[in-house]
């Protein structure tokens, strides 16, 4: 919309003639621009995250740009008046009116004289914006990529931490490993499972206690010296079970597990690495709208004529009557329909390979020798060579 402005177009301190030397920022224009720039900057939280010098420079530069832009408009109005022209102001309708005018369908504009309204067609743009805004496809893609990357990194970190913890346990002495990983209750359960006819675990007290079964002395005695490394004079009775056999069983468990872990480390522990992959995101959106209307009209004329006559000795009388009736009916039926289909999918295709943890990157030569000495057969357990990555499928 346009309207012709009555002179003077610019009121008060802005109604000044153009500067003869060119475009100049007047004090009135600068006073108008400075508060606007300050309000714009100070409404942004990011403005307060930069230092004072950067804020001053930003405010000065933006004020200079905005003031010169306003001065160009100021000079344009002044030049128009100097040439005897009438400046024309172009005004925009309010935002809701612009939205309605922009989104109104061509069919509705061409059928403005129609008694029906295209409600579904007019709502296509609004529904499309609402649906796509609710789905937020860019954020879906970003979260898919971020989640995939974090999962790969977390898996790598967990593998490294687990291998490092394994190395730390294997590097310990048997006594240290036993103190950190084997409990007395585990030793009691081991004895009861190894010698079920001789030893049982009594859980009736405050804490479990390993005891000799009744009649254990009458049974053939197991080879405790060979199994647990105790002296030949140790027998299975209540006093020796808790004081001698439980500590010996605990150390035996620790020694066997320590040797097993040492052998596993020297054989090489595999890890899973991602060699390649693909992340694919897809959004299918379909919307259709339809408006239909039907109008029916009918009209009918109904004419009726009546006549009569009568007579006798005293006279004769005749008469006639004609009536016309006009009947009109109208029927209007309107319907609208809008259908929206959205298909959002994410696909992740990762290719894995198996690699051996390089032991020399986690332990020095002395520690590797200590781990090798902790195996059941040190000479038969050299350090495993790093494996090449397995070919991807």
C-alpha cells in the first residue's frame, strides 16, 4: 500500500535540508539510531560474553552503519522536497494480514465471488510449517551423527580402560592380586566344591565359616599338599580348615587366575575398531488438500384459475379468480479434507574390524617380563605380535 505524505514529510528535528557536501549524519539521526543499536545488542546474551573492548568496538561499528543507512533515507526525503517532488511512503500491512494474503491460494483468489471458501487449501502452508517445525529434521540428523560418534568413542574408551585394568591386575604379585580380587568366602566356596564330602560352609552364624563334615576323618584323605601346597601334616578338621586351608585355597585361586590373565594378555586381547561406515537420514513429506462444494437451486411457478357463475329469476352472477405462486429452493453443501504423511527414518551402517591391543604401548619391557613370568609356562608364552586388521566385509 502507498500513500502520499503531506509536507513536511519528516517532523521536528528531521525536517532539515540535505547537506550541500553530500550525505551527512545529523545529530537528530544519530540520537535516534544509538538507543536502537544499544537495545538490540543488550538484548542478546552473547553480547555479554565478550570483553568490554570488543563490546565498545561492536557498538561503535554498528552505530556507524545504522546511522549512515538512516542518513541515506533522510537525504532521500530532503532531495525529493528540494526537487519539488512528493515523497511516497510505502507501508506494509500487519504481519497476520500479510500472511493471510500470501498464503491464500490462487483458486480462492480466482473464485472470490464464489459462496464457498477454500479452507483446506488455504491451510496447506500453515500445516506444512507446523509439521516440519515439530519434526525438526536438521536436529534429528545432527543427533544421529552425534550419537553415532559418541557411541564409537565411548566403546573405544571402555575397551582401553578394561585392557588397562587387566594389565594393572596382571602386573601385581599373587599376594596383591589375592588381596584385591579373591575373598575368604570365595575360598570357602572353592573348598566346599573341591572337597564336598569333607568340607561344608556353615552360614548359620554372623559370618560364613568352613567346617569339617561329620565323618570326614573316616573318608580317604585328599592330596592337600599337591592341591593347595600345604604341609604333609595338615589334616581336615575344624581348626585347620579356617586357619590353614582357607588361606591356602585363597592363594591357590589367586595364583591360577593370575596365571590365566597373564597368559591371556601375552596371547593378545582383541579389540573392535570401526573402519568405515555410513549414516543416512531420510524425510518423506506428503500433503494434499481438497475443497469441494455443491450448490443446487430449483424454482417453480404454480398458477391456478377459478371461475363461477350463477343465475335465477332475479338475476345472474359470474366471477373468476386467478392466483400465481412462485416457489424457490436452494441447497449448498461444502466439504474440505487435508491429509499429511510423514516418514522419518535414520540408517546406520558401520563396518568393524578386529585388532590386537599392542602390549608394548601399555607396558615397558620390565613389566612385560614380569607378566611373562607369571604364566604357568613362561618360556612358552612369548609376547604376541600385533595382528593386522581383519578385512572388512
